[in-house]
C-alpha cells in the first residue's frame, strides 16, 4: 500500500516534466481534448438535465408548506446543483467514462509492448502518454461542469414548466436570490481536484498493468473504483475545509 | 559492437540468466537461440534497458549502458532499433505515422524529407501504397515488416529482433530473414536476433549463441552448428520429426 502510493508519486514526478517537443505535445493534447472531453458532452447533457429536474421536484416536495417562500425552490435547486450535483455526481460519472478509457488505453499499450517500444526509443513514456491526458482533463472538466450546471438549472426550470409545482417565474426569481459567487469557485476547485484524481489514478493503474487482456479489463475497473472512492473522500475533505 | 559482461538475472528464486558473457559484432547477424523459456527475451530486454541485470553489465562500443540514468542512455537509445516479438506497432496511428514516429521525435527533418524516408523504408521491406492503412488492417507478416521499417527509420547502429519470424509461414519468414541480413550488411549494423527457427539459424547464422538453462552453452556459426557433438545443442537442433529423419538419412 505505502509502496503503491510512493510509486504513484514517482510516476507523477516523471509525468510532470517539460515535453521535449512542444509541437508533438500540442498535437497529443488536441487529440485528448477530443477523445476525453468533447466526446463526454452527450452523457453530461442528458444526466444534468434530469438531475436538475429531479432536484427541483424534490425540493418542491419537501417545502410544500406555506411557511416557505416559493423562491426557496429555485434557490435550493441552484445550491444543490452548483455545490454538489454537478461537480461531484458528474465527476463520478466522468470517472466511470474517462477512468476506464484512460486505464484501458494505457493498459493495452503496456501489454502489447507499445510502451516498451517508446521506452527503447528513449522517450519519457509517462510524460509522453499521461501528461496530455491529465492536462486535457484539467482544462476540459471545468468546461463540462459549468455546462452541466447550466443544463441542471434549465432542467429544474423545465420541471417547473411541465409539472406546475411553482411558476417558472418564481423559480427564476429563486435562482437569482442570495447568490454568492464563491459557490461557483467552490465547484470549480472541486472539479479541478477531481479531474486530477481521475486522470492521474487511472493513468497510474493503466500504465502499470502486468500480464494480458484480462489484466487490462481489471485495471479499467480498478481505475473507475479507485478514482470514484477518492472523489468521495476528497469531496468530504474539500466541503469541510472550504465551506465551513 | 555490443559486449555482454557476466550478466546474471533472477526472478524471485528462479535464476534465468547465469553469468552470461558474449559479444555481438558489427555488420553481422548475431543469433541467440535456445528453447522457449531459456532466457532469450530477458537477455534482449537487458540489452535494450527494459530490465536491469542483477549483476554484470552491457556495453555499447565500450560505453556502459546497464544501471545508468535515462539521461545518459538516451544517446545510445537514439542509435537503437527494436523489433518486438509482437510487433508493438502503435495502434492509434496508421502505417505511415508509425514509421515516421522516430523521425518526428528525434530529427528536425521537414515533412517532405520525413515522408521520403518513410517511403524509402517501407519500400525496403517490400511494402508499397499501404501508408494510410491502420495497423489492424495488416496481416501478421505485414505488421512485422512495418515494425522493421519503423526500427530502421532513424538509421540505427544496433538492431534487436525478438523472434522476427515467429508465427509466419516459411516463405514470408525467409523473406524477412533475408531482409534483416541484407540491411545488416548494407548499413553495417550490429544486429541481434532471437530465434528458435532452425531455418533462420541456417540462413542467417553468422554468429550463433546457444542458451541452455540460463547459461551460454555453445557458440559458433551456421557452418559448424550441424557438426557439433554438444548433446543439448543436438537435441535442440534435431528436435522436430523432419530434422530427425533428415539426419538419419544422411
Ligand atoms: N517479468 C518476469 N517476471 C518473472 N519471470 C519472468 C519475467 N520475464 C521472464 N521470466 C521468466 O524467465 C524465463 C525466460 O523467459 P524468456 O521470455 O526470456 O524466454 P524466451 O527464451 O524468450 O522464450 P520464448 O522463446 O518462448 O520467447 C521464463 O521462465 C520466464 O518465466
Ligand atoms: Mg521470447
């Protein structure tokens, strides 16, 4: 266990070095943007709209009492979506998608000796293979999460429109009340931490696969499980330290 | 020239290489033969720096390579071409990008120059007009040849081939053997070939090292290998029904 953590930090050290040829790094990065980032818009859109709608309905159900002002529904939905649903739930979903993608891609390269082939050419394989993936995740995931927040709030609005729990006008009024920009920063900080966890852990696991195709499958599962667990743990740590 | 000095390597308590010393000469095809599990691949991995030896060292033209930092090794690695047992082509790239890869990484050639070199190397391995195919669209023999083209793209001084013709039909494997021999002599490369194919041994065995149970058991070449009275080597050479019958008829 301790050795694994040590190995992880050694690999991170090898990864974060200046790429020898910037033009090649830029090409790799563009590829990963598409491969990891753009291809995730679909799943993120669908989930965000539905989660936002469910959040609005849940809040409405729990505050169905004349004592609460109607704006509370828009307000609470916004807070839930910004503080937890988009950054954490969507990140866990992305851990499933990106984590398995990264771990299985690197694992396959390892067992088919493609990584060895790079190494004998004198290439810093961690830097060449993992760095573009981490940077792509760090740059792209905030975009996905902001997009997800927007869609989540639209999902809540759609729920109001379709179920008339409250009028869409009151929902929007609620969205706009008591807004503290820090909640968005908080969401973005969490996203960056999660993006790093997903890409580096899945990268570490995939890079160190030993054996054959069965191990690649296991590594891909392990990449998802480990990064999801760490996301939850860091969610707690960050919420505790940043919000209180 | 590559010098292997007193190399030993164990995995757990299994001694795989036991005090191996030999040298691979320039402009020649140097073969390492031995049955499956005799340590050929491990020896090649030690020579290419993918595995570190427990004892001993490997020298490239008298410069020590084993157990050194990657910064120092890089200079030697730039002169190294390796053909892996499974080809190890990059499956996210097409044929042209695979062969061009070492040129992209280590030279400042223009795209036009690189393309010329790629086409030259592909032509050299008798592959034409397949530049845009992806690696999964190639046959096993074509993959091996693309891998050879990639290995020679950056004009290596040292070429390592791990079982270049395993899994290929006799005709294709002869073509590949002939190709490796030709390239070796033409460019004066130090070529190391792992094989257990007797046909290759006879065709390109300019220098032969026989590994047996982790030890260097016999050294020679294709003209004296059939006349040896070394028992283990004879068992290895005449292991198939075909060769046994040929020998008894002789
Ligand atoms: N990474 C490793 N960990 C443990 N044992 C290993 C490792 N690599 C090789 N070995 C062992 O070393 C021995 C020699 O293996 P090696 O791959 O060198 O054989 P080989 O001569 O190349 O065989 P083949 O002709 O089948 O390719 C085998 O018994 C193998 O089990
Ligand atoms: Mg082998």
